[in-house]
């Protein structure tokens, strides 16, 4: 006599086993292909890293950095390391995107694609800030050495104004679109610095002309 109760128990188990086998048969090739894509991407990123590092060495980029005091301008960050790191991980992200698409992970792929779309703007924003740091450091150092514009105070003001201007330009590249308050503040800051500089120059000029003016007045009333 057939035991129908045992059949009712075995049938769902067999269905589950079949589902697991089918899932593994589908998933394993996808996972393998995704892993292969990631490995290829990592190998290529290391090749890109070596090529860029060698190219920068051939062009004596490190000597140019030392000559222009780039390390101090960027607070100890080496520009060559930033370039190498950025290019390397951009290649890695490209292949991670392909791997996520291959393995059928649309959510992960969409996040990586969004990052890849934002990278050019982030690069421009970072470029603005980097140029401002280098330019501000160079100009402020020269002003401080020349002892013009009140020496260290003038040098620091020039540095901060340059950096603030670059920040206003860079923030939209990082997704901060509403920078009108910063722009207005910058205008007020420039106006205040200009007015303060004009008053200081006027006072200095007046003090310097005090004695010659006395001599002229004495000559007139002789």
C-alpha cells in the first residue's frame, strides 16, 4: 500500500533541491564571470598605476613638485600620489560596474554608475581647490618675503581670499548648487578688504607726507 503522507513530504523537498540546483547552475557561472572581470580590472589598474608612475618619473614630476613647494602647498599631500590613486581606482570602478551588471546586481551597478558620472565634476572641483592652494601658497609666500601689504597679515589675507574664491567655484562640482550666500559673502569680504587696504594706504601716505607738507606750508607763509 502506497504511503501518500511520505510522498507529500518528499515532493516539496525535491522541489527545493531542484530549485537549489537550478539556482547554483545559473549563479555559479555568473559569479565566476564577475570574479574574472574584477580580477582583470584589478590587474589592469596595477598596470595603469605602474605606467603613470613611470611616466611621472620620466618627466621628473617629483623634482617639479619640490621646486615649486607643492607638498607644503597641499599640506603634505603629494600631487603625483593623487594622480596615480585617482586613475587606478577609476579603472577599478569601471570593471566593478561591469561585474555588477554581469552578476545581475542592478542596485550596485546603478550606484557605481552614479559615482562614475560624478567623478569628472569631482575632479574639476578638486582641481579648483588644488590650484587655489598652490597659487595662494606661492603668492602669499612671495608677499611675505617681500614684506609688502603688511607682510604676514597681507600674505594670509591673500591666501584665504584665493582659497575662498576657489571654494565658491568648487562646491557646485560636489553637488552644492546653492552658493549665492557664499558669493555675496565673498563680495562683502572683498569690499571690506579693499576698503581696509585703501584706508591703511591713505593713513600710511598721510603719515609719510606729514613732514613735507609742514615744510611747504612754512615756505608759503614766510
